[in-house]
C-alpha cells in the first residue's frame, strides 16, 4: 500500500504545485461507488425503526428500548445483520472470521512490539566492577569533527545524560587534552534553539513524507544519470559518509559532490599540491623542532590538530635549571594570536607581505635566487630579522620547522614545504601522509561551479548535508539568490538557519553525541563516533539522510557505520574488534603511513600586486570562539573571552594603534568597511601588535537565523568576503559612521602597571640568576604570621601553573564552566563586569605598542592559606578546610560581597541575578553536573579546585583502603589543558608533581608580598630569544590614569 | 526700623559678648506656648503638606526600589566585580555620619555643659534616629539575600553557627544597633516631660490619650525630676562613647580589608571627625529653614548657627588633615598599590569626584573662618549643603576608587550608579524627610522644659 502511494506520488505531474519540481501527492484513493445493479437490501437502522414505531403509535415516541426491541422488524434487523456477517463469499463462518480477526490483531501487535535492533555502545570503563548505578558517571569514547578532522573525546554521562567532554588520551589528536569546541559541544547538544522538527516549507512533516520526496527526486534523477543532482557537504572525514556518497555517485554518475568549508584549509591543500603535485597532509612534529618559524600560522589555537601541536610545542617549553631544551619560536604575524603571543620573536607584517617575507627567507636559507625576485625593498629591521632567522635555521638543520598559516596563499605553503625540505626537516620534524579527508578537492572551485550550475538551472535537486552555505559562501557567489533556482532543496542542519529557510526541506540534524558515525584525525586515525543519548528531537544524521537515497531508506546509522568497518575489523571476531574500537575511541591500524614526497622548485612568484595606495588590507579569519558561525548560538563560546582581545559576544574590525590613530578611530566606533565594492558596518577594536594598514575581521558573526544568542550578534564579515580574496583582500576602505556599538570586554586593562604579576626573563638571564622571579618581591618567611598554621598531617591540595607552557587557548576556562555549572550571563552583564568564569586568563602587554610582548596568565582561586576573604565574611560562608581548600558554603552565603572586595586576586564571582535560570531552558538543565551545586541569586561563588572530584577520589580510595595516587585527582582545567601547563596535586606528598614543581626556582606566588600564602603558584616565564636579535623582557607599558577600565 | 545686627551692637564690657541662646522677653508660659502650639494647633501649615507630600512621594520611590530589588536581585544596581560595594555602602556610611550630630549634641555637649545645645538637641536627636533608620536599611538591602540578614546576629540555632566574629560587618551590626537603641532611648527619655506638657495642654481626646500614654505618668514631682536628671545623665554618659565607637567600627569595614586605599590606620579618627562634620552640616541644613518657617529665630539664634559653624570648621580641618595623611601615606608606605590608588584618585577616571570632594569638604568650609559667613544664615545653609554633598562624595571616593583599581590590573573596572541606585538613595532622603515632617507635626521639635530653664524666670536668685 505504502509502495503504491509512493509510486503514484512519483512526480508524475510535476509543476502543478506552487513550486516547480516538487513531488505531488494525489488525494487518497476514494472508496469505489456502489454498483447500482446490485440489489440493495432494505436498510433499516435504529433511527428508522424508532420513527416507524412512533408512526405506529400515532406520533407518540417510543418510551423504552424494550418497547422498541419488542417488534418483528427489530428482530428481523438483528437477523439480517447476523446474516450479513455470515454472508461472506469465501465461506468463512462467523466464528472463523473472529478467529482470523483476533489472529491478525495479535500479529499486528507483534510487529508493533518488535524489539529495536540492539545498538550497543560501549562505556570507557576504568574498572568496570566498580560501577555503581546512579553513582559514578560512565565515560564513553567518541569523536568530534570540526573542519574536516576529528578529535577523540571521552564523554562523561550521568544516568544517560552526557554532561562533560574530556580528551581521549588514546587519540592522537587529543592525547587527553580538549579544546573549547569539544568542551562546549555539550552546550550545543542541549541548545534549546536547536531545530526540533522536520520541516517542509516551514510546515512540520513526518519523516516518511521526506522519504517519499527524496525517493521521488532520486528516481527522477535516474533518467539523467543524476545530472541534476548535487550534494553539498562540509569537508568529509568520515569513511562511512564518504562510502555512502560514493555509492550514490556510482548509482548516479553524473551527480556531483561539492564540499565547502568556509574556514577550511584550502590554501594548505593547494599549497601541498603546488609543492608536491598531489594532495598530502603535512604532519608537523613540534616536539622535535628546536627552531620553529610560523608564517602567519596560529598553530597553537587553530588548525587540524592544534591540541597535539600545543602539547608537542609546550613539551619543549619546559625549562630546567640549565635552560637547555627550550625551543625557539619565530612568528611572522598579521593578526595577533596565541602563537605570536608565545613567540620569542614576533614580526608584525601585513598578511599580504608574508609571501614576500617567505621568499626572502627562502632565498636566505639557500633556495636559489628564485625567491628574491618578488621581494621589494624592505625595512632594515626586517632584513636583520631574516638574516638572523636564516642563520638560526641553518644551525638547526633537521631540527627546525617552518609552518604556514591557513590564511596565507598556497605559494607560502609551497615555500614552507620547500624550505623544510631544504633544511632537512622532512622526515625529522615534518612528515607527509595521505590527507585525512575522504576526498581532498579544490573546494572553492567546486563551489563556484555549483553556483554557476545553479544559476544556469542545471541543478534540479540539491542535497545540503550540514553547513550553512547561504551564510558562509563567498559573497560574489550570491549563493542564496542562486539557490532559489534549484528545483528541490534539502538541508540537513542542527538549527533552522539561513540556509534552511531558503530550502524546501529542513531536516533537523542529530548532534554528534546523538548519532553514529566515524571520523578520521589529522593523521588518518579513525574513531567511531558513538552516541551518548538518543536524539533529543528526533534528529537524523547525514548517514541516515544518505541512506534515504539508497535502496535501504530506513537503514540506521549504526548499521551503516558497522557496514563500513566490517571488512576492516573483519574476520570472525568483528564484534570483539568493534567493541574494542568503541571502548578505546580509536581504531588501531588506521593511521596513515608517512609518504615520501619530493618538493618541487619554489614556484615562481605571483605577479607582484600593486601596493594598494591608501587602501587597507582586510584579513579574514574564522572567529576564535564561534568558528565559522556554527557555534553562534553556543552560550559558552559566545561568552568565552577571545584569546587576546578578551572580547565576548561580538566580533570587531581589529586594527593596530597606529592605523586607528591615522583614521582617528576609537574602540567601539562603528566604521563602514568597504572592500571589493561590498561593505559592512563594524565596530572597531584596537589591538597592539596588529600589522599597520591592515584590518582583521572575524567571520561567523552577524547571523540572522541562529537562535537566541547568535541572532544579531556582531557583524557579518562574509558579506565582504569574496572568492577572489577569501583570506586577504587589498584595497579596503574604512569610513567612520559616527555611531558606536558597545563591545563587551572582560579585561579592559591589559597593562601590568610595572607590578610583579607575570614574571619573565630571557633564558640567559635565567641561567645566570635562576632566582630571578624572587628578586623584586618576596613572600614573608614561614614563621612571620600571627595565625596558627594549618595541620600538616593531611592532604595539602595545591596547583602549579607553568606560564611558560600556557598558550592561552581558553580550554581550561570552558572546561571549568562545564564542570562547575557556571552560568552564562549575557553581553549586558559582561559589560557590567559580572561574567561568572571561575577561571580567567589574564593577558598583559609589555614593551612597544607597535609590537608588544604578550603575557598570559590563567588565574583560578589561589586557595590562600591565609585567605583575606575568610577573615571578612560575617557568616562563615567561606572557610578553610583542613586540606587547605578555601571552601565556599553557598547555603550559608548572605551575599555581602565583602569577600570579593577583599580578594586581591578578584577571583570571586557573584550571582547578581538568578543567572542559573536566566538562560536555562529545560533542555539545558540536563547539562548540569549533578555533583556540583547550582548556585542561586545573591550568592558568591568561586573556584573550588573541583572539590567534587577530590572527594570522589577520596571516597574511592577510602573504600579501596589505599592512598591517593599522584595524578589521580585532576581538576577540570588541568585535565583539559593541551599544554600540560596546569598541574594539580597533593603538596604533602613530596614525590607529587606539584610538590616537585614548587621546588622549581621559577616558582612564585602571585602577590606573595601580601602574605596570603597561595596554594596556587606560578612558574615564571623563560623566553628563548635569538642572541643575535636582542629582545629584552619588558613588562612596562605607558600608563594612563584617565583610561577608563570598564564600559557601562 | 531696621534692627541692628546683633553682632554689631556694642556690648558693654564684662558682659557675655555673645549672642544669647534665647532672645529676651520670654517667659515659661510663652516658651511653652510657642513650641507647644506647633504640635497642638488644629491648622497644619500649608508648607507642611507640601513638604510632607514630596517626601512621601520620594519614600514611595524607595518602596518601589526595594520591591524591585527584592524581586530581581542586587543586579539592578551598578555593583559588579571588582566593585562589590557601591551606593548602598556609600549611603550607609553617609547616613550613619549624619546620625552622629544628634547624640553628640545631646550627650557630649550636655556633659560639657554647653547650654546652647538646648534648642537644637531635640530635632538633632530626631534627625539622628531617622538617619540611622535610613542607614540601617542599606546593609540589609545590599546583601545578595537580604532575607537572611538575621544570620549576622548571634542567636542559638539548629545550625549551631554563630557569626564570624573577625568580620567587621558583625561588629557593625552591634555598633549600629546599639547606637540606634541608645539614641532612641535618649531621645524618648528627653521627650517624657514634654509629653506630659502636651498631654496637659492638648484639647483633643486622641492627643490627650496618646501623649498621656507616652508621658508614662509624668507628674513633674521633684522625685520625678530627680530620677529623670539622673537617668538622662547616665544615658548621656552611655551615649558618649558610642558617638566615637560607631563610626570607628564603620571605618573598620574598610581598614580591616587589605585593599589599597582602605587599609589605613587614619580611618577611625578621620571617619569620626567626618561624621561630626556631616552631622552638623545636616543639622544646619535642617535648622536654618525650620527656624524660618516656624518662626523660631528667637530660640534657634545666630549663636547656635555660629557655634555649629565653628564645629564644622574644626571637624572639617580634621577631615582635611585625614586627606593629607592619606595622600602622604600613599607615597610614604612605599607600596605600589597604595601609591597607585592615591594617584588614581587624583588623576584617574574618578578624578572629578575627588577634586569635587576637596572643593566641597576642604575649600568651601574655609569660608567659615569669617564671622560674616557664620552669622549669615543663607550662606551658612549653602556651605552646609555643599558639605553634605562633599561628605557623600568622600564616601564615594573611598568605596569606589579603592575597589575599582586594586592589585591586579586585569580585574580593574568601572562603577556607575544605575537608576535604581539613585532611586534608592533619593528614596531614603524621602524616608528621612517624611519621618522628619511627621516629627515636626506631632512632637515638640524643641525641648520645652529645657528651653524654660533658659528664660530669665528660671534663674535662681538669692533671696535679697
């Protein structure tokens, strides 16, 4: 029956509906009219009987059913109906009929009760026999895909609710660390603004309706071998999805598959092809490099495996007493980013000048004179920089590494490959492997072809699986407009977004924690993405949508993924191997083998672009927090301060102080930014260290259909991003509009005011004077206190933060937020200085405003042994535990805020409003960690050293009658940290890592001169500049008393 | 014919050269009539309705503000991190400071036998009570969870918890509540003989009953008077240390903290002087218009105004000394934080507030050196108003500029009062004035029996 309906609804009469190309559903087949030739029995019913009876009684109505029943007509009627049942031509008598009826009901019931196919997900269990139902959370391995590569995760699940993401230590891209996106993915899962229903032209439809539509469309395409079918996806690194797409393309060979990733690594891909003639993935090994050169590459906070890069890089920032082992990082940077902030030498250059610099450097490291051709006259400073750098590289042959940024043109990537080859780094600090992407392609060209096909009407059916191309496609493609020429438009996405409203069908996409999939990491290692929870809103994964195009439309994602891996994990023991893969979160033996590739000659320089006189360079970058816009409705990411600017809830047109001065711009001024004939209004932010005559805009903001948080925040940089200048556009104009736009910044003052806050020295000074961190200020001696010391016979929890390793990536901040149920307060409250993050990363400048030194410092609660906050609380709501924790008793707090006033570190946060329910939809209540109290209005809160984790391990150890092992307790921030900068442990155990770090001569306590005796201590920074390029450590910065340090 | 200015009248040698504390020509009866009729009159003056009406409206604004505060939370104010205390604490200290003059006048001047205090002590005490009432609202309201304010009291409870005795906020509870209690007692005890007078003179039944109850059976017997005088003196003795202690304890709220700009030993004396300064400014602010409106120039004479001006000058100089020492210590301490706070006050974003404060509290009162200023009521009124504003600014500068830039520049911020901050502040002024108008209408604003001791009739002469 259903098949028949689909046959008839198969687009037999296209074009009769309001929209062309849509399948038409015929009205349900009407009942056949009665045959007039058949003799009709007298139809007698109760009503007729009653009327007749009334007539017989002279108009008086009948008085009782008995009276009515006691007539011959009635008994005749009864008999007639009985006979009617018996009159079946098949000869089945009444009893048999009822038997059959009963049996068919029972059978129908049986089918309804079919057990759902078992889809086993396997917990990542440390000691399975210890699982306590309802007590300890379970942990499952899965993986999150972003930008075409995957990061392995372990997700904590409390009674079926995923609540917290951690890195998977077995996964090569994570090694146990996690980034802001994976931490905040949980918020995305419970986002109340997620799309909840399948929509057809904004009307709710059931899934079978979509199945019918897609089946019809595919069948219609068969005639043209799929010539009118296009598939648009994001960069695909899922082997299963790739297999499904290939199967579809096999069936419909004329169909085309287009991938589009707005923040994708197009340049890196093309650069590799330019250098090697094929797509290869460069796998850098930062841990093996002594000298690293970044050509506008922010490898410490973006890129395919930046967690791994950070881990590797930071492992070489650990410094012993002899100062040996430190790597040296040179960063050539346009937009200040974390990588430049960590650099020992940073050269601000306009993004467009980096290629010239790369050619200069290539020439200097002996790559012929080919490079020098395109290089114009350059400042003597730059010449000196190049010379010193080349010399340093030459000294470290095979131990150096040059990386190019995704925003740099392919030639720069090719140059970096060539230089790495010339310096003997290939095979040592950089290896090459097959790309993790299922099908590397020139995405921009493909998208361009798709746009023109749409324009020409050659696309009849467009299946958009994920992504938001209407919003993210280059402005000159006029994607949204051309999309309207496509006959049938289907969009799979987690939100009803800009693209969804331009399509016929919108399918709610299941979150990666709700669906089965698989994904490859940067090095090809595959992971199974296993769901933690059934789809909250009946979302579908891309696998299921693609399955709908196949001959098995209802095949589940689970089966599809298992189909992919059965041959690989194969053999008789597939189930065991599958379980192992789910458990570990990685599939062994899937990492790509390193490839031998030979770099070609340095490509000829592109014709030197005429320097745009007076015009500004516009640099496009994905937003560091909401990426390409997909996380625009993620409250955690929106409120997370962007690494250096500390802006929240907005993007900005970022310029250098000199450029701002030239255009007489101030922060928050709204300017009209015009490039390539397109313009957008943006608020200005002034960022020291930005290249002059250049303006950076982060794309991803300015969403019009994102949800409560994302809609209307910031400005849309995509509106001026054209395909010809995807990353760097010359000839921009900036005009003040006279308006201002409020920006919410969490750190208005980024000047240390000459105070001894972040202590730093160059490595030579450190070796000469290992105690440098203690020269200026000194903690009072141990006995210099009137108060008794705390008992020393128990644990003494402490934290050590190595400032040399911290790269300021923010993972700790959002990990803390996730672990501790920290609310989102919104832009207005951030502007009022009421953000709730328990852990913040302070950022300070030193040196010259044109090219400052950066100092990053994560600041959690110091857990002072002599805590000023405890002294002043009138109700003992903040008290000291015997183990040295500065505890906060929410129940007891009356909210005088005196503790915060008296906290010299200002780490206390106050619930000025009922923040915990302010933005809390019912779905978000599932996000809360049940181990941590949700705070209410009027209560102070702050970092607890994750006391719930401490207590859990303490209880476990007591049950097991054992001591707590070092490293067994870790705080959320320390666990997330990709740089291993944060170490938590027990000071009373002299062998613990934290006790060892405390003995390091670099250890100092923040504001130790106050005598607060913090348990959180820092390890001072040691920079490793090239002696040929003297770069004194400077923490001074011009002071201006007048500068306001807040908005309001 | 224009009366010559009292000061300009040549005074024969050997006589008290000062303006009298009560103009000549009054008898026991006329003093009683003049003060009593304000209360017992059937016709309430029009200006009273006008003044009370406005005050009452402002008080309603206070109620609305408090309602909003309880409904939405302390977030409706401008407080934030790092500036955890804002208008609420500023207003608290300001009102408490104002509340100092009454008890000082009543108790300390009584003990010092300053007979000029007589005509101003009653309403100064009333003012004290009302100011303390206003002040007392703020520490409760500024809490995140004001309904739990009683946790600051040491009472036996199932949690077996007491307040945290090291916190100055707990000391505050005791200091302020003791002060409020003693002030109220002192005021009431002082009122008893006058209640009896009013009881006897009231024509209306209701008044007779109410005043009768309030007068606690006072008959004016010698024994009554004896006990009364003893009690009053004892209360004055009790209240005297409180005048010093309350603001000392309030200043501990700041000095106990380690915040630069707060952590200073000069605060207690400088706060007490500031409080007396502010208190007298407020007494002047109120008494100058009142004596005019109620025609009490004969009772509140220029002598009173001049004396209050002198006290303001003296305490203003102490306050000025406090500012200087603060600035000096900012440099002398050698602590970068202290020095920065000092410079930041003078040069930072709140420099305007700081210099306005110097102008109001140090420069303006210097005019009080001139007898002409002290003896011209309207100029004195202006000076007092300026000092009122200045003292508010002083608390603003202390609370806000110290907090907004403390140890770690990363956490620096700015503070501005919001609409609700202002509404609450102005609302408490409404509450204060409403109570004051009710007091003026229903209670004798000048102590009748004490005034009677000042008239010539009361002089006890030797039998010739």
